[in-house]
């Protein structure tokens, strides 16, 4: 339910030269989280929105910055301690976050479909948008489930680092889901019949 | 003066009256007619030859009666309109013969200033052809047989249009196949350019067809047209397609860029007033040779404590590569920090147009910097916890 009419285009930050076709299309106003600064990241923005609780976005932003700081600190520590394999260690925390989310994205999901009075767990492909959402949600869920003494940024940093190299609870959760889908493959035809 | 007001009122009253008359006169014998009981003035004058004949169905008789009534009504309305116009012209001290619709609107706005928000609710005087929608001509002959094969669909013009679209599409399919067999390819140069066009909106299409159509029917129309346009040989039926296209306004040339003024220090400056976002309101001044100084209500950029708001202020400056080249002064009031930042952002972007080239303006437009963000807080609804959230459901 958008305030804008359907023919309005999304704002784009690309400065291209050939845009003759776009000159007739009205554009939606840039939202207040859009910016062209070097610190801007679409994935980052989404994650901030998921971290936010009760509209306290500035706190969520702070938490994510702190997370990135922790990630960078640990990575630099590793870089110093590492002897020979210095090239394999990524320090860029945004890149690490991207890797972590890509690694945690599921392909299939189980959805309950009722046939003949019995509910079947049917594997269903996940859309791209939903897969990103699930990956970030799992990361956050894992980070929020923690000891009393551990601060969220710290835990989130660990989870991201784990997921970025294909380990940890989030990746395990994804693999579990995939395994379950695999074992329920016999019901896959209930999706369309 | 009172006479003119009377004529305006009369227009409305008579309209109701005629609608009631139409409703009441629907007897059992005119059921076929109930679908389209209207006629234009033109048809009424063309029909008398048919009236002479012996065999006139009841439907036709009723139709003719109604058409005549409508015709008379329109005549009186037109007369009243002419009288009203003459009075108005006299009152305004203008010549009645050369008094145009624009003059009428102006005179009414002057003589009857109205504070009503909705423009349609304000007093108006327009020619009866505009006020009363066009009606359909007779759709059947004197024996009651309809002319159109799709008469009993209730919307013959609309379904005829759909039929025509499909016919064109099939023609193009055939053509494509023949061309494929011959090994020809569609001409790339002649390709149909639809970038600056839009399909007719629903209300305009309804006016063209003189029929009311449902949303889903309009969707059927757009789907069929889209398919026709997407065909590789669509340029062959260009004339047909263009009848249902409407040119769009060129957005890049819509807003005029103001010329910068010179202040007492010899610097160029532009002030944008009424920069609105949410409930915040700002006026922003941008001065050209500058050092990148930002003043908001007498403070610098630390007026905003959150990072997001600061980023918002720098967004248009950074995007147009004017950061550090201009000075910005802003006065804001109302709203919260994010609304205020948004208002100033829009003001800066609008002012910067005077200092950058056309291409950059277009880039800024596509980045959504020049669009006013008119989204507002959504109201809370009764029976709900908030704007969208419902109360927790409890069985008892």
C-alpha cells in the first residue's frame, strides 16, 4: 500500500549518460535512509531495520557499527597472529557480512500443506527476497540467544565471522533445513497437485 | 448575481430530476432498453424518419421519448448557461460575446471566494455538455433489434475493443510467421517507441467508450494492449495502438530552474521557501562561492545528533559534487529530527539546481532528491490498535 501511484519509479543513484527512456517517468522521493556516502550499504540498511526494536533505529545503528568494529578488531588480530596465509584473511567487515549472509541463505523451505486431512511438510523453493530475510533473521536469532554477560554486538560479530567461513549455528540451521527438505522430497508433488 | 447562482443550482437540481425521471420510467416493456437508455442530441435529430414508420417497438418509443426529454433538458440548460454567462460578463464589465470559460472561472473565483478544500466542492459554472456526461445513441432499430452483435453483453463498445485488439494481435502473429518463412526480420528502426506514452487511464477510456467498465475489465484491456505492443511487428498496427496511448509529460523539463540572485557580498544565492517533510517546515538559502559552511537555526550541523540526519543533509551536496563549494543556511521549525533533516535536504537539492548543469539536475531527479516526499503519518483506526495492527484476538 504505497502512497505513490504505481507508475512511479524507485530512486536510483547511478549517474548514467543514456537515460532518454527515463525522462518521462516520475520518481519516488529518496527515503531518509538512502545516501550516497561510502558508508552506505543496502544490506546494511536492511540489517539495521531487522535489529531495530520499538523504533529505536539509532540504537540499532550504533549496535551494528559496534559489531563491525569488533569484527575488524578480531580480524586484524588474526592477521597479526597469522604467519604465512595473510591473503586469506578478509578485514573488510561489510564484505564479511555479505559473505556470511550469502552462506546462510536457504534454497528450500518447508511449508505445511493440508491434503486429505493430513498436514504434509512440503519443500518449497524460497524467493530471493525471503532467503535474504531468513539468513539475516537466523543470524540475529543466534546472536540474541546468549549469556547474560555477552553484549549483542559481540555475539553478532562472532556469528557473522563463523557464518562467513561456513561454520557455526546459522550454517548448521540452514543445512538442517535442507536435509529435512531432502527427506520430505516425496511430498514435493503436493505443491502443485 | 442571484440569477447566476440560481442557474448553477438549477444545473444540479435538473440533473437529479432527470435521473429520477429515467429511473421511474423503467416499465416492464423497456427491459431491453434498460441497458443503454440514453441518446445524444445528434441521434434524436436523425431519428424522426424512423418514427414515421408503422412498426415501432415499445422499447423504441420509450427511448425516443426519453431522448426528446433529454434533448429539451439540454436545450434549456444551454440557454440558462448563456444567460448566466451574459450576466457574469456584465458584472465583470467584459464583452459577453468574447467571454471564455477561463474568464468565467476567474469571475466566479473572484465573486464567490470559497474556502472549501476540495476544488470540486467550490462553486463553478460550466457548459452543460461538460457537466452532463455524453449518452449513447440508439442501439437498436425501430423494431427493437439491436444493431451491434455484442449488444447483450451490456458493454458492446468495450468488448468490441477487446475483439479488435485480439484481431490485430492475430494479424501480427500471422505476419511474423510469414516473415519467418521468408527469412525476414522486423525492422529495428521502425520499432514502436512507447517510453513517453501511457495507456489511456480508466476514466478516459470510459469516456471514449461511453460505457462504465469494472477494474478487472480495464485490466483485461491493459493486458491485451501490452501483449499487442510487445510483439516484434507491432509497428505495423501503429495507428491502432496510438489511439489508446496518452503522451506522458516530460518530467525533466517540468520544473523551472530559478535564476540566482546576488547578495551584498557579491555572492550568488537562492532561497527555497516552504520545504516541507512530515510536519517540519524549512527555508533554505544556498550561496555559491562558499566554504561548505552549514548553518541550521544558528547552529552548525551538530544541530542534528543522529548520524542518519547528518548524512541526509550531505546527500544532495555530495551527490551533485558541490560539497565544500557552497554555503547553506536553513531555518526549520516543527516536526522531529528526521523530518527536519528531510525538509532541509529537499530545500538544498532544489536550490542546488541553479548551480549545476542540466544533466546533473536529471541525475538528482532520478535519485529522488527533487521529489517532495508527501507521505504522512497514517491515522489510527477505530477497532484497531494502530494504523494497521489489530487487537489481539481473544475468543472470550
